[in-house]
């Protein structure tokens, strides 16, 4: 499943990212690496999501969230 498919209030674990090189490196620098738990806090408009990643909130657009593969989090998130 992809990050765009996760519902508000759910947590998931990043499996892989299929993004342009520079964008992928930027997200990794912000802490979004394989195995990281991401919580979906809110959804706005068409595909825009507000997520919590390592204690920080980020807004990501649809073109990003549709290219981040995730799986259900093993625990209950952060």
C-alpha cells in the first residue's frame, strides 16, 4: 500500500520511496528512511497529508505520498 492510502489516525512504516533523487535525499535528511514509523494526522484537499515523523509535523503533496510505499506499523506508532 502507499502512504496516500493510509487513513487519518493510523500509523505505518516506510518500506520504500520511488521519488526523484534530490527529493528522496531531502526526505531522508528530514528523517524519513526505510523502517521509520509515520503517523497520519490530517488530510487536506486532494491528497495533501499532514504527517508526524520522528516528532515533527510535515505536509506532503499527492505526488509525493503516492510514491512512498508503506506497510502497517507493528506497534501503535510513536
